[in-house]
């Protein structure tokens, strides 16, 4: 074993390089230099690296820079610390495999993704939106709740809230989610600043960089983007509605360790599908057999009339929160500006999430959590859900008829905010998106949800937008042009 390896780089050269490479500081450069030596086996497994003091003196860098570099190398599984002995290069089999943040397909979809998120079009023309129209929101009830929250929180300005969130809201949600065969306690829940943050918190807290996770195709493009940003290795399987999907999941689990599957058991995005009892049972059997977690995203579940009466999924009820982690939020019904989400899981998992959350955010927002508590405990939230579900049913019927009149094949989903449509193999929905954007409209092409060319003939539509003759004429014209271009 070679002792005290020093990286042969002149310190003046490093500082000059730092000046030339704006955005890459000395810590980044040293990390890349050492990583390259380790990966290319210049520093073989078991080699001892130079001590922090020695490397600091050799390169004329601060001890803090060396410490941060060694910490990053440790986090990436490249080196390990032996107390009292120093830092050593890990054995090859213990090193994390390199992670590619984005595939070529993701780069191809970058423009479509940006358009959906940041398109400068009127809200009524954004058919790719995941939000309700402003006029559908419970403005009066929101105003009352926000005023009550302001009065309450003026008396609490000097205090931090509990790390898990506002206690009365946690207590209420536990009662709301409990059923005859499932009892949820406060120690099994925590609050976040929205469902998206809850998803990120679970991923960052529980899984190492390079962990293999499974998602459905199609599924939310925000989900896949967030998982990639966290360094997850993503494996896609067909929708859980398909008969052979569980065989494919089992084959994946047999080929490599799987940490989790991300799904939406109620009102999945974009198809609006809900798992049957048999599908739920099949998924839980695989999770138990191959020891992986199930992250169940309920972000759109409150648009389901059946779920509103029983707000815990069959997955969680059957599993008793042993492997299932349920996440969700309330902004889809209330307003995107009032971000409150939740995580429900077994206590051991919540304890881990709380530690990670506390290291990132000292306290939750009592202002927004108190307002949501007021709306839930007064039953105004449930009343709003019922009104929205009724309006969505009418909007779906109108949107379905309008899109079918143009020859589109519309998915079978009975409820929810979206319609999932098929244009036919001769139309590329991403090109269609670009053409519609030129006319002042925004849509969500299918490739975003599949992460591949498999979704090129599909598109997701928000049913609450106006399917009037003007839009239908523009869409028909764009479809005709796209068909001619493909010939």
C-alpha cells in the first residue's frame, strides 16, 4: 500500500486555472483532479491519501478547502475515513457508479420542458398547465383563512414552529387519514412547503446518489426531472395498469437492487388512472419480496370523488405504512401560492426526514399551515373539492367531445384535471407544441411524460381551458401541417 499520496499539481497552476475557469473554484478543481486519479486507478484501491495538513501545505490551499474536497470524495463513495489513520481509496466494488445527470433525450426535450414551465401565454391559453383557473379557486374562503392566520401569527412572531409542522394541522390530518383498520399518529407525519418539496425531501433523505428507482411511463415530467437532479438512476416501466408490468418490475429487481418505485395510486398524472385492489396487492407483494419502498404521490388525488371520502390509498391501508410513503399537498385545490404538503410514513422514516428537513429549513411556515388548518377543520376545503370535482366532470365532457371531433383518441380516465390524447403515429406532439406556441397557445407533449420517443404521438390537455372554435381551428390546422410534414 502506498502511503500519503500527494497530487502532483503546482499550486500556482491551480490558482491560475481557477482564474481562467470562472465558476469552478479550487475545491471543485481539486475534487475533479483527485476523482480522475482514483477512477483511472492512478491511485489504486487501498491507497492512503495525504493528510489534510500535508495536502494543504503542499498545494498552498486552506485546510477548509481540503476538508470540503475530502468530504465530497467520501460522499461519492470514492474514499473513506479510518479514524486515527487517515483517508483511503475505496475498493472498486464499493465505489458509486458514475451518474449521468441527463440523457441525450432529456437534452432534446429541454426546450419543450422550458416552454411548459415558463411559457409567456395567457393562463386561459395554457392547455399544458397543471393548475385550475383563477375563477375556480375558493377566493372568499381563502381570504377569511388568511386573515385569521395573520391575526394568529402576529402573536407568535417570536417563536419557531415545530420541525414537523403546525401541531393542530398534523393532528387533524392524522384523524383525516385514519380509518377503521389504520391508525395514524403525529409521529408518522410531517409538513412541507408543498408536495414537490415533500418528494424532494424523501428522495434526498432516504436514497444515495446512484440508487436505482422505478417510475412509470408515462409519469410526471417534474418527477423524472427531480429524480435526475438528485442523481437517481431511473428505470421506466409501463403504466401499472398494464397486465405484464409486474413481471417487468420483477425482472428489474432480479437484475439489480431497486431502492423504490414512485407511483400515483390515485389520479395519476397524466392519465388520471387509479390502482385496482389486485394491482395494489401485486405491487405490495413485489415490494416485500425485493425490499423496496413505494413512494405514493397523491398530488391530484383530491380531484377524485372516491378518494375524498377515503383519503388514505389502498396501498397505505393494506401496507399499514410499512413500506409505503404517502405524499401530497393542498395547493392544487386552494392556490399554488399557498404551499403546504405532507409526508405520511412509519415513524422510523419520519425521524430520518425530520433530521434532514431540520438541516435545510429551521422552521415550517406557521402562516400558511395555520391557514390550511382553518380551511380543513372548517370543512371548507372539502366543500371546495366537491365543487371542483363537479365542475371538472362537466369540463371533461366538453373537452373530450371537442378533441374527439378532431379525430383524437382520448384516454379512458373518468375524473381529474387532464385528458391524455393520442394523435396517431404521423404526428409529433413536440412539433405540434412549437406550432401552437407560435399562435399563442401552450400544450404538454407526450415525450415529456415518457422520457423517450415513445410518447411523441401523445399530448396532455388541461380540461378547464376553453375548447372554443378558435382554439380547435388552430389545433386542427397545426395537426394538418404536422401530418403533411411527416410524409
